[in-house]
């Protein structure tokens, strides 16, 4: 796009544009001038070939939406954590092995999609994003879920399918607004009883997991029956007896800065 891109950016600076859409423009990099469009609120960079982002993207303090879906990103600049007004951040289908330190600074974020990357863990800092409603982290290399996610009390939708996750933290019983939990195709054997007590829960999808026979039998009967089974005293006793786990503590979770 070259010279045309520079012209678009110059015009956006001049007119104090609030939205830019560069979807599918074949971009390999963004010019540093992008950081000068301080009026920008929505930036769509999906379906390009971006390998990096300029550090001064952190100057776009008014951004509420940043879409980087389907690029070639292998890292993110730390400066991206300065975008504290973001409400929606899509990083799916990239090559990210990790998220930058300070990721918990997005204190207005409602929607986060980090699926189809190369992540091996989600930082405990995720628990600092108190506004988070949707988290999509499917198709990564995750082996566990952060306990600190239980502090995201606004969370309604959690999709962590197609990973290598071995367990669901009992502490997720604190997610009182959770409606959908998708853990399809992981390595999970048990579902913690506190999940069955979540008042807004509509669906738990645990298919393609090595779950215990008692869970599998009830899962086949539909989401309502399955959730009721999780809430039964008999399952509660079986779970804690067989797993050897202690019932969740009421101690406040700590999140590392």
C-alpha cells in the first residue's frame, strides 16, 4: 500500500479521524506515523501480514477497539499495554508465544480473543481486568488456566477449547455471571462442583475430554441435566474424595503486578 497508506494516515491526522479500516490490505508493517492519530477510537488491521507493531501504537490513548485478527505477529510491544481505554482486543490467528508484561492494565476491556496462537500460559495479570466479559483462548498450547481469572467477576463467556488443559480451577465457582464454559478437546477428567452452582450458567461443553464415566453419562442428557448433576451432593462428595482436592478457600486471590 506504501505511499497510499501514508496519505491515508496524513489525512486521518488532519481530519482527526476516529475510525480506520485496513482489512486485507497486504500490510507487512505499520509506519510510525500511525501513533500520531490520537483521535482514533477504532483500528481494524485484520487479515494482513503484520510481523510487528510500532512502539508508538501506545500513543493511541482513545482506542476502544483494536482488531489484529489473522496477521503474522510473533510479539507485541510493551507499549500496547498503555491502551487502557480498549474495550475490544482481537489478537486471534497470529504467532504469539506470550503476552506482554502489564497485560492486566486494560481496565475497560470487555472482549479479548487470543485464540489460534502459540501461548503456553495466560498470565495471572488477567485477573486485573475486572471488566472482562468474553475470553477466547482456544487453539493454543495451554496446559492450565490461571486461578486469578476467578477475579474477573463480569465474565460471561469462556472458551478455552482445543488446548492441553488438565483441570478447571475450583475457584471459578466465583464467576457468578458465567453463562458459557467451553473446554472441548482438552485433557480434563473432572468438573469442579462449584461450577454447577453458578446461577447464570447455561452450557458447559466438555466433549472430547477424558472425563469420568459419571460425567459423560450426564453430559449426554443435555446441558440442564449435566449442570444439575454437578450440583448434586453425591457428585460433590465423589469429586473431592477421588481428586483429593480441598474445597475452595475463601481467601482473597492475589494477582502479581
